[in-house]
C-alpha cells in the first residue's frame, strides 16, 4: 500500500496512472483481506479449488491443441474457443497458442508438480488429484509454447524439492530413498535425453541465452531493457510514477505505459526509493514465512506448494506483464495466507494440557 500510494503521488498526471494504481492499491486491499480472513478450512478449499481449476484449464488447452493438430476430434465447443480468445500456431516443430487463461499455468503448473512429489497432507487435495493436475498442467505448458512457463515448470519444482531435502538432512537413510536413487540412476540418462531433446525445451533455453547475448528472438526485450534503464536515469531516486511513458517509444499504442520487463519497469516508475520499499516488503514477507515454518513445521508441505506457485509467477513476471493483471496476484499472496494461518494458530506448541484447574484452562483458552 505504501508503494502504491508513493507511485500514485509521483505519477498523478501520467496517462496510465489509474491502471497501475488499480494494481498497486486495489489488489493489496482485495488479497490482503483474503489473507487475513483465512483459516485452515478456507486454505484447504482454496488449494482444492486451485487443483481442479488447473485440471480444467489444462484439459481445455490439451484438447484445443489436439484438435488443431488433427489428433482428436473437436470436443471443445466453438463458442468456448472464441470466448477464451484461443489461437494456434505451429513453428519450428513446436506448438504455440494464445489463450486468456494460459498464464495461470505460470503458477499453477509448478505448484501441482511440486505437490505431486510430496507426501499426503490434510490440507492438500488427494494424491490422485495432485498427480492428474501435475501431469496435465505440465503437458499443457509444453503445448502452450510460452518460454516463461516452460522455464518455471522445469526449474521451480526442482528448487522446492532441493530446499526440502536440505531442510530434512539426516544421517538416517530411508529404504525408499535408496530405491528411488537406484531408479533415477537407471532411467535418469534416458529422462535427461528426452527432456533435452524436446523442441520446446530447446527453444526455451535458446531464448534465455539470447536475452543475455543481446540477440535472437529476444532482441525486442533487450532493446526494451536499455530504453527503460535510460529513462530511469532521468529520475533515478524518485522515479516517474505509475503510468509513466517513454517519449517516442512504446510496445503498445493503446497502453504505451506498459512493457514486458516488469522489474525494469518498476525501477523506472518508482526509482531507488520505491525499490528500497519493495525490498523491505520482500524481506518482511520472507521473514514472516520463515517464522511461520518454525511455528508450524507440520505445514512445510503447504509452504513448499504455495511458494512454488509464487516463485513461478515472480520469475515469469520478469519478462512478461503477468502481475499487471491483478487476478494473477493470487499466487504471490497465497504463501502469505499460509503464513498468517500458521502464526495465528500455533497449535503444535501446546503439547499437553496445563496442570491448572479446569476453570482456569477454560479462561486461558
């Protein structure tokens, strides 16, 4: 809210101020209330709903691409195809689609891939639902052809599982871990070869490298980064405010204040002062989550799943304007919902009933 008010005051006369203020003022009000109102029952409902929505969206994508390729008959009604803004392209042996809900997979796919690899938990959907959501979301991500989604699908679940393994380091070796290790040694080379040889994965890797090499299909984003940094240097400390534009340069004539590179854009809009405030917000959020994990270690799996969604969205947002749409912010706020539930209900600290008369126990409760 502080960043939102700051950017609004600085950019009060900018043409796109109202849209950006909606993101930075409206979304925190809505999702802040969502976080503060949560309890474990609500959290379970949110996760279950997210899993089923992921399955429905991913199934729609798979069916749509299958129809376009002529592999399956048209099952998706034409009116639904039109209402979702679906479009299809086939380039360099890979498919690429346009669909309003596709960007949801930036958070949803890493979430459910991570969840499918974790033990059962009372707040998570049944394992069968998690596995179905993971498999179909990963398939839809590959068919969708968005580099950001493919990148987070490959990277984020691995990061979450490595973090979990490091946190649970122990000298005791579980028999299941031995069997899993032997299985990975057996099939690992074939799996790596299959993934590395996938045309979508190869294109994603090439585009990531192209961004740092100032060339290829990422030349537009490279130019955009340079333009935003040059414009930022005109007001390095306080920025230009929400909805500011760059004279003579835009990516969209209808919305010349919006660009793909969201963190470059944020620096341009709020300057170093605003970025320091944003940095403080990130530090406070991470500290709250770390504290919540210590208070409720039984919720570690839930933190891993929701953090996978948040990390996926934050990574994807670096090169795509995902968080310019307030609806996408659910993924970033979801780990904070878990933290709030944990910190408000530290039940694991009560290991036994207090040795005081029953009336005093009632009063303490």
